[in-house]
């Protein structure tokens, strides 16, 4: 598969399954590159390269999040057409969760190739109104304070003002995608949906994550881990172990009957 949208990391086996991973706001595809060592050999990683960042920084950014999700869905559908029997799943954290969800809907309803499963992390259900005030229009100092409060800013960048300014510009545009996104009811997913969240994430309370259940007609699971907004990177091994348990090698694309979880599986924090 050759596409500007993906960086592939193959397993040591035949890689009969593919996991597409969508980055969060301000991040590039490389945030997931170390996951290859944490996954079974039969899973191929497809790290999603969004336009306007990393080696695609010259590519124009779509104005709306739904537009980038539609472009991603087109790219995934094209990639899967080369191997139609290959099961695949989508994963996204925070902004990436919203993009992955909208892409999954388009893959199901526009392309007729729904994923075997969707996994989202660190994001409230898209149907809920915004809780926090918009930050995309804030000044650099305020935006920087907000991002640092989430724990998602590498302090080493502060030593390089020009790099910090470039980072904040991209982050601001990503936040604008999320803040202007409007959920459209209907088109529930035909595939299983699993949500991961941090118990101490102030902007993503567990009850708001439970509302994701209305987004699928298949099995739904919610797993809550200790930690804040970036709990994911404190519990990567546990999250990926759970992901692989909920996405067995026998699962087929768009075949929720193969999914082993019960219709509603809410798991509270394990400390």
C-alpha cells in the first residue's frame, strides 16, 4: 500500500489485520510508532498522516473536521480495496477519536466497507454539547497554559520560540476543527465500539463517555483507567491488550456477531 495518508509498520507475521491510528490535536502520526512492539505480530499498523503536518505540512488542510474524515475514509477504502478480505479497525485519541468516528461512518455508509471495530480514547460522545469554552481563538500564552494543563506539551519546546509558535499554530487549527464540528444524528455504526477514558480527565468525565453507546448498533464497551487526558500513554500496554482482546483475529469487517463483548460492558477504574 502506497499512500500519502499512511505510514505502515508491518508485523513479523503475515499481518492479516490492519489497525489505523489517528493522532490527537497538535500531534503527528509518529506518536503511535512505538506501538508495533506492543501488538501481536498479526497486526499491521497504519499510522494516519493528516494533511498540514509532518511530511504533509504543505498539503492544504480541509476547513472542517468532517472533510478531513471524509478524505481519510476515501484513503482507507482505497487501501482496503487492494485486500478486501483483510480485517481492519480504527483507533483515535481526543481529536483523533472524532475523526476516526466520522471516517468509520463514511466507510460504512458511503463506501460499504465498515471496519471490524472502532476504538476511541479521551473524547466525550460527539452528540453532547461542548462543556469547555473554545480555545482556538485564545492568545498564544493562554493556549499554551491550557495545553500544559492537559499535560500534552513538551516543555523542551519552550527553549525554541519559533518551534513553539509553529506548534501552537497547528494546534489552534486542530482545536478549531473540533470546536466547529457539529454531530449529525443517525448513521449508527454497524461495528463494535470501545471507548477508553482517564478517570481524572477534567474535560472528559466518564458519564459523557458512556453516551458513545448511542453511536453504535453493535456491542459497546467503556474502559476507564487512572490518569488525566493523556492516560493513554501511561497505560499503553493495558489499553492495547484490551483492544486486541476485543478485536479477535476471527472478527470480520462489519461483522459484529464475531465481537466477544456483551452489548454493554462498562468497566470502572482499576488502580
